[in-house]
C-alpha cells in the first residue's frame, strides 16, 4: 500500500520507516525544510537504535521518501497518518494547532476519499474536531474517514515496539477505515501475533492517555514507597522485587529513582488531568502522581545538600543528561531540573552523557562536557547519577574514588550496592535504601 505520514518527529519517522520495512511505500512529509534535507542525507534528527540503517535501506529500495509538500502527500496516498506535535499549553492542555493545520490543508486539496489517522497523542474527541475542520474546508462533497491509532513506542526500543507491538489499537467509524488499517498492519499482526483492537475513536484516544498515566502512577507509587523505606530501614529494591513477582503487578516500572521524565509521561499526565477537569472530574489520583514526581526531585536535592552542606564553589559531576538510557531525548529530563538549580547555587558543573550531550549543549552551551564518566568525575566533590547508562554501572569504582576530591555519590538510579560502597569508603546515597 501507499501511505503518507505527516510529521517526521519521533513517532512519524519511526512509524513511516517501519511501514516501509514491512513492504509499504511511504512518503514522510514535514514542513521543516532543514529536517527533510537532513533525512535525505541520511542524517537522523533523533537518536534511535537501528533507525539510520533502516532509513537508508528503505530509501535505497525505493519504499521510503521525504517531502516538504503536504499537497504531494495528499496526492500520494488515500491513507494519511497525522504524527505532528501536540506540545503542552500553559495549563497542561495539548496544543492542537498543528493537527488542525494538517486537517485544513488536506481538506483544501482533497479530490477523492481520504482516511486521516490520528497517530499523535491527542485529547478525547479530537476525531470529532478534525472531522469538523475537514468538512469546513472541503471544496466539494467528498467522502472521508477519521480514525485513531495511538502509538505505544518506547524511546530506545521504538523499532522493536513498532514491528512487534503488544497490541494495535484503532478507533474507527466505518468498515472501510477498519479494512484499510487492518490491511496496513497485516504483516505486523502476522509476524507478532498481536491483537488488533477495534473500538470507537474516543475510546482509542483515551487508551493512550490512560496507559501512560497508569505507568507514571506506578513510578510515583514506588517512589513514594521508597521514601517510607528510607524512614523505616527497608530496602526498596527488595520490596519492589517482592511486589513484581506478583503477576498481577509485574516488575516493570517499579524502579525507584528521581522521577519520570521524557516527552510522554509528563505531557500525557498533565493532559489527562486537564481533560478530566474539562469533563467535570477532578482526577486527584493523577494530581498526586504529579506531586510525588516533583517531590522526588526535591528529596534528591536534599540528599545533595546534606552531603555538601555548602554548594557554592563545589565541583559537581553529573552523569547522565538524557531522561533514560538509549536515547538523546532530554525533554523533562531530571538534568533539566537540577542543572539550573545548581548553577543558581553557584556550583561548578561537569557534565557527561554518551548521546544527549549535543542537545543539552544547545540549552547550556557554556557548560563543560566530558568524554567519559571518569574524566567527568575527576576533581569533583560529588557525583550525581541521573541516567542509568551501562557505562556508569561498569565504572571502575577504585579509579573513580582516586580521581575525586571527595569520594561521594548520590545515585538517582540505584546502580550500585551500598555495602560495596561502604567497603570502598565512598559516601553513597541512593533511593529508598539505608546505607
């Protein structure tokens, strides 16, 4: 089949590339000329394992191409996936201007049936609004359908998630739309054996927000439990392991730390709270999830202040700038919370991340970045671990201790054994464990 993807951000580029990989002809459209030029040179605007190789392969095999012209995308295929950004507004609501603009521009150049598929994470009843927009700007009476097909991609494993999903959720209103989407996903359903779930559009839209908010809730729950562990002398890793062996709970997202970040969880929880407020329901449970996430970072900062006493003029090495390993995404990353506070406290910062350095440097170009964790920690008064990169876990602790001014670590990802740190005479603070 021929498929048009509007938007070449994380979701659009991965989705379009994977559709090409399973045999479809895909045209990815974006109004950012520089991004399209990068992609035509096989330079990726995002970091994702295996993505550059798959893009190059499918372009060479003529199943994947790029354009800045949405009209060309409209002519290319009767199925158009809308994967543009929905950034948060000042009240936490999703900014739908990009989605609306795509609907309007598609409507203005439609000459036959089109299926527009919401791929971006959108509020409930976006489908209805998109339908109204298209009807308003159509120049003649042309049939069309709207569908919702939320993505469930994890950064760092997005290719695997796209090709072998747990489930495929589609919100549809017509048999024609269902048949087109089932045909598109047939190769993935065959190879993965996943369920193809058909529901109404509002239910599909809500499924994405509910799923991400539930996972964020698990993270905040285990972080709240970690605080009790510290007070009671318990070990959060042992508690989480005992919980996770219950099949009803599972061990996933039960890792205590400095809180969730990234492009999805903070935005989607905020949006879901706003959606609930609009419908007259105060979602207090999710509001507490937000509060716990914020307080966990404040709690981490208190550990730092207890160890240093005075932060001014202290050299602090920060290991990990991305919100999680395997990605260069720094959106809502813990590092973006801690770095400004430490700069305001007049600390001297040294930063390390194997992938996210370039993106962080765009925000903080005057800071010092280092090539290895050990180099970053040299002459530091304390080390902060914010991302659980394997390079940190594999550090030679004896060497680390030898290069620091004062061997002290605050571990926001619980990468090391407190007993080992005590034996090595390294001052060590982690999350939810007594030392």
